[in-house]
């Protein structure tokens, strides 16, 4: 299993598609030129997001420990796994977090 470095660019252009029915998924797109997944990770910092590749799967784990605010304490964790299509090169997987907290996972075709 290899870890994919996470980059973030707070000045990056914003995506313009809406969230889907409260499932946290912004977009899954598989075209002839590449594969792309976008997730809403606004509650997490870059250090709390881990993206790994295991075979033909991309594993995403977002977690922050107990935080206390005026309303009490909260711990959040999201785990997602995406099977890469057979024609996607797992070694090409990249991830980036934009200023709105959208995590973008992209990969090239073989």
C-alpha cells in the first residue's frame, strides 16, 4: 500500500457543481482521459486527511480527534474506498485539497 501525498492550494479555482443529497460526494467522473473523485472534507485539515492506494483501490480516511467547543465535544471520521477502473494507472493517483475543503483525487489512464 502506498500513501499519496496531499497538496492544497488555497488560491485554486473553485468547483462549481453542487453537493449530492448529503452524502458528501461532490463528483465521481470516469472519462476516456482520466478518473476523478471529489469529496467534501471541509471539517478536516490537510493533516487529518490520508489518501492511500492499495492495488486498484483508493482509500481515503479523514479523522480528527475529540474537539471541544461551546456546544460540547465532537470526533469526526469519514472513510471511503473507490475501486479504480481497470484502465486507470494506480501509480498516477494524486490528491489535492482546495480552499473550500473539497478533496480532489485524480488518476490517469494506462
